[in-house]
C-alpha cells in the first residue's frame, strides 16, 4: 500500500474517532438543550461543554468558575473561586488508544509505521488545538498547550503499542521503524533481550490480570447496589434527557473506577476527598459528589479483607510458571556440541524481580492517570496514591513471579537429571 494512502487512511480514522468521541457527549447535550431549554439559549455553550468533556477525557486540565448560585448550593469552601478539574474521564482516552493501536498495527503491516503514526498524531493535535481554542469561556477554560499535547500523546501511545506489537509479531523488511527496532534488538545480548521480554510479558499480564479481577469486582458491586445507584440518579431530578447525559459521563468514568478497584484490591485503596479512604481495612467517607455510580462504594470491611492481596501474587506465580515453563528449551538445553545450556538459579529470580517492576510501573501510571482534582476544597484529592499502588503491585507480583519462576526452573531441572549436578 502506498505511503500517501496509509497517511490518508490514518488521518481519516483518527478524525472519525475524535468526532465520534465528541458526538457521544454532544448529542445528549443537544437533547438537554432542546428539551430543558426549548432551544432558547445559545447552542454554542453546549458545544463548548462537549469539547471540554472530550479534552478532559484525554487528561487536559480545566479551570472552572461556578456562578454564585451554584457555588452556594455546593456548600463547599472555595466553591466560588476558580478551581481546577484534573481528573480524566478515561473512557475517552481508552477509546482513542484502541483506535491508535489499530492504526499503528495496520501502518506497520503495510511497511509505513512512521507515516501512519505521524498522520494520526498530527490530526489529534490539530483537533485538540481547535477544541482548546473554541471551548474557552468564562465558566470553563482548558489549558491550551495541554489541548495540543495530551490528546496527541494518547493517540501516540496507541499507535506505538500497535506498531511495536506488529513489529514483534511479524518482521516487515520494508518498514523503516520496524527494521531499526529489530536491528537495535539484534545488537543487544540475546539473553538480556529474552529476560526483558519475559519480564514484560509476566509483569504486564499480571497487571492487566489485576485490572480484570477489579473489573469483575466493579460489575458485581454495581449489580448488588443497583437499587442504590438508581435511587441516587432519581434524586438528582435530571429527567430522561439529563439521565442520558449522566449515563454517558458515568460510562466514561468506568475505567477510572476499575483502576480504583484495583488499588483497593492491592490494599492502598483510594480517596474521595481529602481525609477520606476506601480500602479493604475499612471506609472513611465524608460528603461525596452526587455521582450515582459512587453508590457502589463499599462501606464496611469486606469479606476476605487483606486476602485480596493473594490475587497479584497468584497472577505473578502463574505468569512466571507459564512463560518460563513453556520456554523450557532456554532454561535447560544443550547446544550442538552437547554442552549444557541451563540458565543459572538467579535467572528466574531476576526475571521475577523485573516482572514485579513492570507491574508496579504499569499500576502506578494508571493510578496516577485515574486520579486528580474533581472539585473545590477537599475534592481536590480524589483517586489512589500512585506511589503506594505501584510499590504494593511491584512487591506482590514480584514475590509471586520469583516463586513461580524458581518453581518452573526446579521442575525443569528435575526433568533433566543429567544436568542436576551443575
């Protein structure tokens, strides 16, 4: 496929993705405009609100200035002063990363990963800049430089993941970037490359396994507390049209809630305001935002408590056992001259420690991205502590991965008794 075609397809797909994300919020806002306001107010205000939400979903900070009536109703210190909103609605970012991954894989497969990636990233930077300029108002103002950089960064994250996965999966000699990556890997010691690759696989799989368990936990909490969530939604009096908009915002917030559930599962938990905590050891809450989804927050100390920490340990153990056990030819083998090629005992330990580091970095970055300021005063602290989450994830996954790796190494040594004296 020609370079120009790849660039145009990548730009078109990125533009469509951004417009769909914007439309998902804009359509419910326009329904509210038509039903609640009877088309009597300026529609531009609703477009600006949709743009602000799209930018917020990609990590762009907003500075809000509430009108005196709304600030008085909130009854929070500092509600009448300008305050930042820095918590991202990660549903928008997740959709952009998924689209970027597809663009990156297709571009790399066609041999033009750089062209496709740059095209998609440039489109997102342009759209972010346009929305950043158009959405500014006295009530809400987005950071202009963040509007240019952060949506483009989210798209870049997706295309890089897609291109790298495609490059590692299947070599394409015509792709300049893929060929350069493979040449650099070939220059490194093969044992190091294999160790890093295994650690990344084990640690990444364990981190996303924790997120998977957290997603099941969130789904269970929503199902069990659905009556409470529905009651909170009705108490807001938003009506059908407002309810649709609220549902869209809550769906965009689900990835944040899953990451918070993972932080809860790991032990550190998360905060819904300064001085609050939601953790397996117990929940201490003050007044919380009127978001119906928060009705699923656990109250009393949960069943199993700290035993939830076994989840990352088991995932690390299973990942190391599977990855290192499947690669038996590397751990215990002979070369063409009949010399033993067994890895030393510290090799699975090093891979396990590296796996813990990878899991800790992934969980810390996700925890950092999922939190931020959600309002004035005490609501400036919302979400998990990324340092605590990353440290616990690194230790638990690392312990499990070391145990699993050593167990796989011992098992393979026992299957090759002629090498056991080494």
